[in-house]
C-alpha cells in the first residue's frame, strides 16, 4: 500500500502535486453500454464467493471474499485498466465509511458521482473499496479532520454512488477528485477524476483526458459518472 503522507497544518499553502507533460489523449470506451448491461442484470448472475489472498487495505480490513459477476456480452472492445495518477500531498488514511461527503453548513454546488468497477475480463466487481478525498468548494483540504474525505464499497452489482460538493480550484491544478480503488486482496489503484470543459485542463500538467467524467447539470447540481477498470 502507498505510504500515507504526514498531514499538513490546517489551511495549508497548496503544494504542487507533480510535474511533467500531460499524457497523450486517448478516448474512453464502453461506458454507456456496460452501465446499461449491468443495471439490467438480475442478482442471479452472481457466481459465488471466490477466496482472495490477503492483501493491503486502505481504510479498514476488507469485508470478505470478492464476488464476481458474469462478463457482460458487449464488453469486448479492449478497454485498458484505468490509468493511475500521483497521490499528491493530502491523502489521509482511516477515513470514515460513508457515501456522502457533504458537510453541514458548507455551501456549494451539489455533485453526485456514480459508476461501476470492472475487472479486465469485463466482470463487475463487488466489495471494492473506494477511498475519496478532495478540496472543499473554496479549494482547501481538511488536513486536521475528515471533511470531504470518506470511503465506500461497491455493491453486489459493482456499482457505487458518491454524494459531495463540487471541488474548488487552487493554484497549479484544475478541478479534480482523488480516489484510491482496491479490490479485496489486490493492489491499490491511486488516481484522479476530472471535469470536462474546465479551462485549466489545458494547463494542468497532471491532467489526463482518459480520466474525464461524464458530467451533466440536473436540478441545480451536477451529476457525474465514471467506470473504473482494475487490472484484476
């Protein structure tokens, strides 16, 4: 597992999270087809528990054996695993388990992020840990507590939904979410998700277009989607 960074003092001066040119642009594939196929799949496709070897965990021990679903019939277009990105200086382990990162009394634009986690053989993966952290609407990270930090697990269908607020901007970076994704007993994927149409996407050296979410406005807030593919 990645080593946790020492937390910075409250109200930190933001440090750069990395440098170097942005990766080459590559298109995303299969999202809408797979999401529709998984949403329509009955619970009867569960194959049963498979014993996973003991491995690292982020926020706590894994819940139990990982359950794999049957491969979806339209999943043969060769999607690569979701690309990793740097952790940055603001990760904290032991976040609380929750799927709502909003903080009472903190205003901002509502953001819902949903999707699925797949393996490279196109099967949705249940009980996958997703550990999220982000800047608040003012562009600040909470390094003393756990505001806008939390972890959750994919459901029996491999799906997840996160409720939060639209993250703010800070110097040197475009708007983004951080996440660590880990199937039981498997290596950790550390990556970031991005918003389309952000002017800073073109100047942020860490930005990767393969990690763009699909985002739409809905009911005064934002509804985003992204499907992860793990190398398992």
